[in-house]
C-alpha cells in the first residue's frame, strides 16, 4: 500500500463530507458542500487527502489561512483531520500532517495551530510527535 497526500478535488467531495460527518458525529449539514468548494479555491484554506491507489481516499485534513498583525501576515490553522478507522495505523494521519505543514510553509505562514477539544485530547501525543506544543487555552462563543 502506497499512500500519497494530494490536494482534494471536486471528485473527493462526497468522501470528505462523509469524513467530516463522522468526525463531528452528525449528519452532513447544508453549508458543508459550499465550504468545501470555497476551500478548493485556495484563497482562505485548502483540503488535502491521503489517497491509496487501491483503497481510495483514506483520510483528509482541512486548513485555514488567517491574517494577524502579530505575524506580519498569515498563520495557518488545522481545522479538521480525519482518517478512516479502517485505515488507521497506515501512517495516513502522519502523512496528512506532513502535507499540511508543507502547505503552510510553502504559503509563507508564520505558524500553524490546532485546537484539541475534550473528546480529542487523546490525540495530543500524535501532534507532539510532529512538533506541536501546548500553548495556553481557548475561549469561544457561538455566533449562530
């Protein structure tokens, strides 16, 4: 099995939306397809997929690009990362992390961040393996 990471295409949309549905533990929402299409444009973010020529798409990651004065430009945020449970242990997640790090560096981002929520804190050692460090906490307020 040879897993490669590549930018997602319109043909990957349904599989990626299915992955987000599993990640969020909810049915596919109305606005997800439009957001996927916007990410395909590459202006504010991107979607990468881990693909195996025999098994197909094994996982996906989305990143967003944000502006901040403190960075004199852009920084990157890992928004979603999901690997099909049947493909876990095949390094698809690690290859996706390496792919998003490369994408952020190639774009000139000063930093990349991610948030661990209560049900994903068990992933912290995985991210630390790729150089991520815990920095502070987070506060949020829903706007819709």
